[in-house]
C-alpha cells in the first residue's frame, strides 16, 4: 500500500512538472547579453550611439525616380500617357524603409537603449521616424521630374523617404551598436553584437553570445 502511494505521488509530481508552462526569458536574456558585451566600454556620455539590427537591405528608392511620359498621336487628337514607376509604398504615402529585421527587434532596441543610457555608455540617437533631428535640417522629400520626349515637362514632390532620415542620424553618430538575433527561444538566445566607429568604419568590439536561462557563454568561435 505504501509503495503504491509513493508511485502515485511520483506520477503526480511528474505530471505537475510537465504541465508547468515554459518561462519566457526574452527580456532577461537580452539584458544579460548587452551587459556582458558592453560592460567593458567606459562611461562616455558624450558619444552618440546609433543602435540598429544588421538588416542591410537597401531602402525603397522608388519614390525618388523620375517619370517617363510618352506622347501618342492618332485620330483621337493625341494625348500624353505617363508611365509611372513602381513606388513601393505608393506616391501619396508609405514607402521608405524596408524593416524586416525580426520579431524581437523592438524589444532588443528597448533593452539595449535602456542599458546604454542608464549605464552612461553613450547618448542613444532616437530611431523613431518622426523625430526629425531639426538641427540636421533633413529633407525627406525629393523633387521628381516628369519627362516627355526627352524634355522636362513637369515636377512634383516625391513621397516621404524616411531612409534619408535614418542616413542623416547615422552620419551624426559617433558609434554604431549593431545586433543580429540568430536564435530566440523562451529560455535560449544566440545573438551577435558589434560595436563600431562610424567615422572610420572600424569594428572595435564583436562577439556572438549564447544565453541559456541564467548562464551566458561566448560562442564567437
């Protein structure tokens, strides 16, 4: 009887453990990774830091392209038919940045910018597209020419190209903190981090880190 009760207790304990949900540690693991990576950096609250994922896809430049129009004659008296280019996000809105860095980019940016700011590792440049850095006087619209038979017949303003805003902010940065999330599971993270000088383009620090629950290891090699 005692043996039977022990077996039942063991089965109950195992069933209870199996039914417990896996703890999600995304924020904790990202915090541990940036602390491990950036801790050696000295406090330098004068340098401006641009934080971004390593998605190097070029922005949609369609809204900056010219328009080629062809004149057509005929019995109807003729007219002008304009062949508009592909504008990506559209002539009257959208367009701009191709943002496909990953599902955790927003959280990663939040954790990393909080760390860099609170630990005084640098001044993080605001990446929000509607913070226009007025001191830089960034122009996000381009003049587009309408060409017919080799002549410029009209002009209009392009859709807003927010890539120009990003590029201006990066040019103002002293340092670049780039990251790539290689693996993200509830209790395991593999991330590559790189810290570079924006003026020279030289990489000053680069590591691939593996965070599992509360432990962290260097997986660079």
